[in-house]
C-alpha cells in the first residue's frame, strides 16, 4: 500500500471500524453504512479529498445481507490520489444516509442510484427519478430486473409469438 | 403504452421560489426539442421578466441503458456500446474502457499502441472542441465560425476513417492495444492536418477573440469559482477557466502521455470568455502533443501478446491450431479476468471521464459504470445561470459543452 494512504486507513479503522483492502494499487475502505457521512466529512476536512468523483452502486443479487454496495470514489486535487469507499446496504428495505451535505454533487448521483437501483437516501433534498420516466415501475439496474427482448420468430414458434403481438390474429 | 406523466407545479414546489406559486414569476418549459440545448435537454426555467431566477435541468431523454446492456455482453462485445455514449469523444470512451480492462487483467499495450492512442484521443479532443466552438458561437449568433469549424472537423474524421473504417463509432482502441496497426498514409495525413489547423485557429480568433459583439455576450456571464467547482465536482475546461490547473493527463497520466511536453492552459475569470480562451489554447496544446507523439512514434507490435485475452492476428489463424482455438474461445466464450473492481479516469474534452469496472471472475462485466463529465456540468448549470437573461442561459449551456449522450448513457 502506498505510504500516503497509511494514516488515512489507520484513522478510519480506529474511528469508523473500516476494513481496508487493496487491489491493483487502489485502496478500498469498507465502512459501515451508518457511519458513512461522518467518514466522508472526516476525509474531506482532514485528508483533503475535496471531490466526490463517483458515486454508484453494485447489486450482488442472490445475496441479501448485504445486497448492495454503495461505491464512493473520492479524489484529492492536492495529492492527486483516488480513494474508494464502500458502504454495504441490506436488500430488504435499502436505505442509507445522503452525503449531499458533504458534497452537493452527490445530489444527482443519488437520484440516479435511487432511480436505477431503488436505494433510498435519507435526508436527500430532491429524490425523484432522473433517467427513467417518473411513473416507471421497477429499478432497471438491479440484477433481478429482466433485460427485456423480443423472442426471435422461427417456423416452429411462429404462431405462438404471432398471437402475442398486438396485431396477432391471423 | 404508459400514460405520459405530467409534473404539476406542486410536485416541484421545493425547487422553485415561493413567488412561483403566486404567479409573480413565470415557470417556463424549454426543450427537450430546442436547437440551442445541444441535444435533448429539457430545462424548466423560472423567470422574473427576462431574468432567470432558477432553472431545473430535466435529463434522461437519451437514456439507453448502456450500463445494463453491457452487463449482458462479453467484454469484447460490450466495448462497441462505449462509442455511443459521448459521441464527440468516441475514441476516448474506448480508451477509458480499455484502460479499465487492462488494469483489471494486467495487459500491457506496447509503446506503439500507446503513441497511436495518444494521437487519436488528442485528435478527438480537437474535433470535439471544433464542434464546441462552432455550435456555441452559433448560439451567440456568429454563423460563419460554425461552417469553418465543421470543415476542419471533416479532416479529422477522414483520419479516423483511414485508421478504422468508421468516421465516428470507431471501436479502434481495444483491450490490450489497437484493432490493427495504422496504415502508411496515417503519418502524412496527420502532419498535413497539424500544419493546416494553426492558421485556421488564428482565423477563428480573428473572428471572435476581440469581436465586441462576442465580448458583450461572454464576459462576466456564467461565472463560477474554483471552490464551487470542486464542491459540485465540475472538471475540465470549466474548472481550468476558474484558475485551477487540474488535468488528468498531468495528475494521473495514462498511455505514456507524461513523456510529452505540454502545458495546461488556465484563465482566472471563470466566465464564458475564459472557457473559450482555455479551449482554444487547449487545441494548440493538443497539436503540440500530437506532433511530439508522431515524431517519437516507435515501430513494433500494436497488441499485447497474451493470447488468453487478445485475439491472435488473422495471419496466424490459418496456420496455427492454437491460434484457431484461442480465436474461437475468445469470440464465443470471451475471457475471464480476475474478480475485483478498478477505476480508471481519462481526460475528456469536457472533464474527467472514468470507467468503474467490477468483475466477478466471469466473462461479462458484473457492473460497469461510467463517470461522465457532463452530469456535474449540467448539475452546476443553475448556479451559473441565476441572475442572467434567458438569451445568456443559451450561451451558458453552449459554453459548458454538454453532450447529452454522455449525460444519460
């Protein structure tokens, strides 16, 4: 691990119970969901991570506890380094605190996560759908959301498919 | 067929000032089909007379589910989707994806591939800036620059067509290197363009830089400062126009771009005029990088030799059994990188373009997310537009250079 990350990892482990890991030179801290806002604020104020570069989510579907990981990638314009944070969120009623208070840019990112993953953000100022139409059902980027396609017609299933089509009475 | 949901003002109450409820200010819809929005962007604008009190961007009209689609394709096949995101920086999208995959698998593109990658992404940056200078000055009623800029852009698209057979959606940069080596005419064509463009840039500057009509429409308009940019994660020329020399090419270099000598142009005023100056200067810097990369371009292979990830050349398939097996396996089953998550940023003409890629050890990306520069830019648009005229709002949208394909993915 790069030496500049050592004090960050040490401080986050002590204060927030973070678990550090490293993959291909990228440091990732797994932080409990209830402490994420506090951790983000500490990292911004004490370690100069002044930009929230990415906020997104990953769905580990069949697994329920935790089903989701919220991924935050922080960037420091002073040390030019990236730091990954991950917060696990359960599958039953996915909810996590918003980091909008720390970085306002999280606003749309969290709207996108709510729209596409159905994870609610407590305290968010404007939690509406952003990509999908407002009356859309379901959350498309979840792994249990079907991809949706039209079955290819062959001679053996021609009638079957043909009947399902809107025009389908022949 | 779902019914179309129409927002009521009551639903958006928290976004507008209380004066909108009483009818003192007017809430007006702008877009999604409006020529000055550079794509399908809808703005809900609250106006006090002709002054913008607030504006609420409404995006998603170009949402094509690229991230979901890529999850169902093997790594090689998923790459063609990346071209369709930011349609003015297609080669850079390929690069961000390929770099992420290379970081995940440990592939090493050879030096020649790196040089070609740099040349093509910088050409792509110039191409994007040319479109920007054309369309944004068209918004400010300068018609002729638009026509000139598209003439120059044609030369770059011809170079892309020469190397990849496609003018825009090239898919030329592949994980592990390039699709194939550049043809012999490449060097001459790029050099011709390098000699041609500086004079043209002087022409544009003669048309715009000291034009009083242009100055009136751009100076002091759409201002933003560095601290706000960092809070709202605004990157690229908009951030550099506020005075912070932040560029991924310098701070986190990729594809050997650190070996070339170039500057990061900055301005301090943070208005539309500063963004214009920064972008024009950036085009000249890109020309410098391309010239150095052409002069230094080494000979050699353009792909990594790891056959477990990179398909063998066509010439080998006819004579080598193993090459045939590898080819068949790669194009049917795909390859399986180790499990893990990586993030790789590149500098797009609009800012930081990053690919977050998570693999679970299977042949398809488990999760891929693109951090696109247009989203934060558009999110910060209300901050820049408040207190200006509606006509200036159009100029501000032009100046931040959004691409809606990039925003909505």
